[in-house]
């Protein structure tokens, strides 16, 4: 079995186990057997760190059901191979060459050396950020809900924020905390750092350590770090100003708030489409322009190596750099004075074409199964599912069973990745020594 198939089947296995657990009577608040579609949809959404839900998790599921959702989101955020490898390390076993190759491909690492150390570092980083998030959220939840419930709310939302899952135990998501700087800041930082990638966080840590210890040598940041951080900052700033300018006259979202709260809401709305799924406003009340900006940010998504989905920030930068190269009449694609390999350019094009094709195909199918829905609502839901975001205009629970199954498949494709899924289906590509003659073609 190929590595791609191992990863894809691993995610399916976790989804199946999660579905069985969520179907059990002890997982529902009323103690009855859960509906299969509800359990399957929730399990897929959790493992794919999406956050879309056909029921209210806070009232529909019992504590055990909510715990299963949090654990599934944790496994989905870490990734199947990372979780499996960590469990192997816990029981003291050594993994063979095949498992090292799988880890290399799952984490998109250049080599296989030091895989166990990388896994331990990823787990440690995850725990540090999530525990920090819990302590920061306690002052917001404990005074209102008491220690036991407040602690569980802090744990659940910290796990979902770091893993960019977006499940909330509040009926209105985080709308009730839209004015809370503590909640907005904590959830935002967990979303950003969870989605930016472990490699970027590690380089940040090494840079800060060197500055604190006053080491003489200068650290050179990798191209991954430069592209991921700069693109993330640019998208956050653009989103902040775009949402603030567009929605400020909408009394159902920003218009009725004071200036401070408007900035908080605009900031959070700029952060959450980066595949997080939390919301501090009613998404269904946004203007059409606001919805389209949200769709664009969702489609771009987070950075490689993080817990988020989408097309990825690096893919966007490679494609925009290609366009810039063409416009300047040059033949080499450059990023920060570094030449981008043709293989990476082809991969970026493949990701874009595969992503667009998946979104279009799923949108057409749901338009056929649920013809009464508005196009913008269907497109929003599909992009949210594919980019593993979890934001919704409120139609998730009311769509047909066929549409729910389509969204389940879309979430799965978005989580494992279009190229990885195609590799699992078609098999690993084989290099060829055959070269064909070159010929010009009219383009554009």
C-alpha cells in the first residue's frame, strides 16, 4: 500500500470510529441512539477540523459526546500520521523505513532524519499553546458558568481554536463574546499560530531564544517562514479593512456596535475565515460583498504544516509570483531573491485546478439536490467545507441528506488534500525519461 493510501485510509478509519462513538446513547444528551447521518457528519467535520454541524453540539451531545468531538478534532489537527507515530513512541516501539517515509510525506519534510524528535516537538508545541489558551479563557468563562463547566468550556474552545476546528458549545457560537477582548484575542492567537505551521513557530522560537541569550550569530529565516508570515499578515490586514469598510453600514452586523467593538469584530472576522469557523457576528446577516470576501479568504486558507485547510498561503504566493514574472517579461519565478523550482510551480497549479474543480463540482451537485437554496449560500457552504473552515450562513441543518453527504465528501477531500487523494487513487507517479518536442500554444 502506498503512503498516500495509508494516510487517506487512516483518516477514514478515524472518521468511522468517531461515527460509532457519537452514535452511542451515552454521547447524546437525551440518552438515545444518535442518527447515523448526524454522527457521520459530526465525526467527519471534527476529524477534518471543519466545524460545520447539523445540530447544536452544546445541547445535542452529552459531555462524552463533546469530549469525543474534541478528541477527534485534536487527532484531525495533528494529522493521522503524527498521532499514530506519537502513540508508537509512547509504547516504546521504533518505526521502520516505511513509517519514516509516511511521516516525511505527511509533514512535507525534506528528509527523514529526526522524525521522532519532530513529532515530540509538535506534540509539545500543541500542548503548550492549548494549555495557555485554557488559562487565558478561564477568567471569561468561570465567573459565568462556575469552575467545572467553565474549565470544560475553556478546554473545548482552546482545542478547537488551536486545531482550527470551529466547534463551539454556545448556541450562538461566540457572538455573546464579541465585545470581550480577552476571548477575541485568545481565540484569534490560537487560530493564527495553529494555522501558520509548526516550522514557522519553531523558527520564531529559535530567533527569540537567540535574542534573549544574546547569541552573536545571525539567524537566516527560511523561505517558508518569510512567505507564510508575510502572506498571513497581508491577508489579515486586508481582511480587517475590507470587513470594516463593507459591513460598517450594516446594522445587523457592525453598524449597531461602538467603534471599539467594530474593530474587534472586523479583526475576528478577518481571522476566522483562515479555516477556523468561529464567528462573533451572524454570518447570514452579512452583505453579499462581505460573504464573497469571506469565501475568498476561506479558499486561500492557512499555511502548510498548520492545522488549517484551504489552498494554502504558499500556493497563493507562488501563483501570484508567476503572474508577476509574466507581466515583467522574465522567465524565472522569484520569491525573496530565491528561484522557485518548476516542480513547485506545477504543484501549485495542480492544487489550484483541483481545488476549483472540487468546489465547482460540489456546488453543482448541491444546486441539483437543493434547488431552492440561494447560489451564494451553496457556494459559501461548499467552500467552507472544502477549506475545512466551518462558517455557515445557517443552512447546514436544513439541507437534504444528499447535500449533507456531498459536504461530508467535500470536507474529507479538503482535509487530505486534492493531490494526495489523487495519488492514493492513481498510485505514486513514476518518472519517465521520454521527452517530447516543444511547440508554441496561444494562451490568454
